[in-house]
């Protein structure tokens, strides 16, 4: 009987110590980055903070007691013993199809970090937790409908879906790639109206790859409004002609 009790207590205690700490006693950092997207979520000392732009200042998100309770519940399901081996099931981040994401948990003097995964497609063992903290972050951000990174499918009537071009909208900045050079600039958006500033770009020369890029740089100043259908954005000029069509990653 004593032997059986000893075995039971050993198993029980080993399970109970696997997590080491409660959510309130640890630091959790989630990061997702690509050329046109940035997100950093930090949970520490009862604070949930979010950074949505590179070099941006963290903003504190006020969570309800119910949200903190659910976060703690989901955190308790994470097995730190296998955490360092977690890796995402897909590799869209390898070609900028998705932002590269990872998550780190700091417990006292120990640091646990995943091997990386595609943003929005985390490893199954931490999916509930990752999905929930991203939902909190999404719900806290001002709902500018065009925010995000898009794969360009059509440019001034030309199908470019196979070219791996992309365009990204941050809070007031635009960036992307259209065949040769990385470009960036600013934009202003109100309701369905949008104006894009003249774009700056790197100065590479790419033989046979600059025609579409030149077209984009010349036509971007004509963009005056946008339409969104599901995950697809259309940038239009004053004559309602489509300058660019792209679908969110």
C-alpha cells in the first residue's frame, strides 16, 4: 500500500511541477515579423502590452478578469518540458507567405523558446494560447480595414500573381516589393479614400524585372480610393480603374 501511495505521489507531483509557475509569475513574449509586418506581445507582471510597429512604443491592453482567467487556464496547458522542440506545421514564412513567429517563456532563470512557426499557424500544442493572445491584440487595434500584408495579383490590368510581389499597410506607412527594389512611403486613409505619398526605394538594377516596378511607381500617385472584398483589396484611380489588386496573406 505504501509503495502504491509513493508511486502515486511521485506521478502527481511530477505533473504538478511540470509547469513550474503560474502565468502571473512568468514572462511570455510572442513576436511575428516579416518585411511589412511587425507584432510583439508581452505578458508580464499582470500586464498585457502590444507593439504593432517597428521602433514603436508598447501600448498596454486592459484585460478583463475573465480574459486573464482564460489566459491563465490556457497557459496551464502548456508543457514546458517539450516547449523548446515546438515547430510549426507549415513553412510559408520561408518565402514571405506569412510572418515568422516564435514565442518565449521565461520562468525564473530558465528561458524556453519555440523553434519558430508561421504567424497564425502555430504548433498544435500551443495553438489555443497563441490564437487567444492574437485575438486580444487584434481586437485592441483600431480597425483600419486595410492593415496587413497582401500578395499582389494584378497591376494595372496585368496578371502578376506568379511574381511574388507584395504590398503592406501599417498604421500610416506603406511598403513592399514589386520585382526588384524594396519600397516604402506613407499614406492617408479616411473612409474609402486613400492617398499614397511618392515612394522611396532601394537602387538596385534588375534586368527584365523592372518594367512592372516602374509602372507601379508611376501609377501609385493616381490611387484615390480602395475597395475590399473578403481578403482582397482593390486600389482604384479617379476613373474607378483598378491600379492594383492584392489578397491578404
